[in-house]
C-alpha cells in the first residue's frame, strides 16, 4: 500500500521523502511537505520555488501549452512560462475616435497589455452614469475580469458597492482618495504641473493678453488643471486674462445646434472675445478644429493641445505644444503589483518624473511653431523643477478670483485633501457677464456651485438628462 502521491506537471519537481514501514506486508510511503513556493509567489532565486524556476521575481515553470501548467495558471506564449492570468476591464466615459481623454486611457491600456505578458484586457465605451458603471463592470466580471478600472471621475458609489459584492476582484477608481481595503484603490496624476507650463507658454505667445480655457465637467479635477494653467500664465504675464468657459460635461453629449456642438460654440465665442490662445479640458479635440480654421485666417491664433502626446501632429499649423498624460507608467505598475499580490489599496498620486519616458505627465513644445529658444529652455527648467518640487505650481502667495477662498498665503502648499475638493480659481480668471456677447464686460470668474446651467435638457437623451441640472463643483467629488 502506498499513501501520498503528487502528480508532476510542467517540470515540477516531485519531492518525496519516504519512510518505509512494514505493517502486515504493506509498504507505507509517508512523504514530507513539498519544499519551496508555488507558482506566482515572490522569489529571489530558483531555489525559492518548488518548480525550481524564479522568473522575474515570481516562481514559475517552463511550458509550451496550458496543459503543462497546474490550474489556474496558464502558459504565457510570449515567455514560455506558467503564470497566473490577470484580466482587466476598463470603463471609458467617451469614445476613442475623438482622440481625447478616453483615447489616451486606451493607449495606457494597450501599453500595459504589451508590457505585461500575463495580462489580457477588455473595455467598454460611453460609461457615463452610475447605472452604466455598475452594468459595465458586472458584464466584464461575468466575462472573467478580475480587475476593473474606472478611468473617469464619477461612479464612486457603484464602485464601492461593486468592491463589496466582488471581494475577489480588484477595483481601481480614478481621482478619489477614499479607498476601501482590501480591494478598492485609487489613482491620479498631478496635471497642475504640465498645465502650469501650458499656461506659461500661452501667456508668452499671446499678443492680446487674453487666453481661453474651455472646461468640460464642472469638478475639482478640472479646476485643478485650470488653476495650474492660470498660475503658469500669471508667471509669464501678471496682467493676463484667462477666459473661463464650461461645456457642462466632459464633452457635449447632446445634439448639435445649427450644426455645432457646444465645444465649438464656446471656442468661437472665446476667440470673438479676444482670446488668441485656446486650451481645452475636453474629451475630444473639437476646440482645436476651430482654432485650426481661425489660424488659417489669423496666424496669431494658436491652440495648446492636451492629453494625447501626438495631438500636435493633427494640428501642425496651429499647435504650440501638448500638455500630455501617459497612463502607461501607472497602469503597468498597479497591475503588476496586483499580479504579484503586493498591491495595497491606497491613493496613488504621481507627478512629473525627471525621466520623461517614465513620467505620467509632461509638456512637449511644437518643434515647428514654438520657435522661441528662451521659452523652450524655460519649459525644460520647469519640468526638472517640478519633478523635484511637485507642489510648486500651486504654492502661494496669490489672491483668489471671486473670493471663493481666502488668499493663498506666502509659501502655502495646497494639500491633497484640498486638491480633491478644489472649487475656486486664482486671480486672473475671468468670464463674460453675458457669455454669448463678446462685447459684454468681464467679471471675476467663479467655479459653478449649483448656480449656473450649461447643457439643455431637451437636447439630451433620457438617460443623460440629469447632466442638464446646474452643476455643483462641491458635489462632483
């Protein structure tokens, strides 16, 4: 009689320590515990693993197909090693064709899938409401996703509930410091750094002393970017005016009026009011299409692109540079930690890195249109400074537009908690007293707190009509 038996697969080493006992003619083999760690465990040397293979810090085994690997591991054909599969589902607020926010999120997803051979991914488009977040996540989980990534602000409540309902799934929520151990974490980037540089460039190039910021969703996330832009512009020109205009959502989700979406109308209004540089905090590039047309008639009109590093390629004639985001460093790092079981549910908030190839944010000037050598040198210096001093762009002193906060004091740093609920502009932000009248008087711009309406309900689909309610920055956290 033989008691105890281990089946070897994928070259796993069978460690049988046997002690022979004679009992009534029956041979009993009593084996010791298999030594070493299992596949997927952290290791530093082959001897740490019971398969005898430590590959990139994880115990593994060589394979040619899934049949060589013990369940639930799979054979990763790119590497020829067994690995625990990771499947991540991404939710996008917009579409990819516009090459805006959702497009660069998708570029980060693709980069992570390329860098992490054990990773497979899926994505869902046009996830806007809480119900859509809940439905999209559950659908992807049913298809096998064990990581869900919410790539836009919002959906906080359903994400927290999903984390409770699916404890074996890891959830990553953009821009929300509130995390829920052990499986709900959050991530964000310090966009105020690259937008500060964008503001500096805009004010340096402006001949009218007026530049425009076309905002999307009324939220602290967008305001942080605007404030970086305003502070950078004020550094270049203390008298600059930054014309603030809002779409009301990350893009116009309604029907065009007279053939024009709201982004287009706002950009035209800002240019008519005297702005000659435009930047858009939008999930599309519609403002830049307007600028390109105006630039053909007036070469002093320019745009500064955002999100997508390659945006200037589409607007070579009229682009001064790009305040870009690269989600790859964050997604690769977070997903690899989840795979290695070293991930902790915290708030990951990263800014510029000295090596821009590893940086999640940066500013790239147009090689053709931003010919001023001094401006380019200053861009490089600011990038280096912000990598070493991340809080510099919003550090005081400065006054506040519309008195929605006390002045920021000398040397005062805006802390993480205030960044997440920032609902005020620095001095320099202006808005028209009659938005669609370019000749109306300027007034100090204030962040909407339920006192202004932007989108028209009759132009929205039934499920999106709530977006027409007066937005309150204080509630959009």
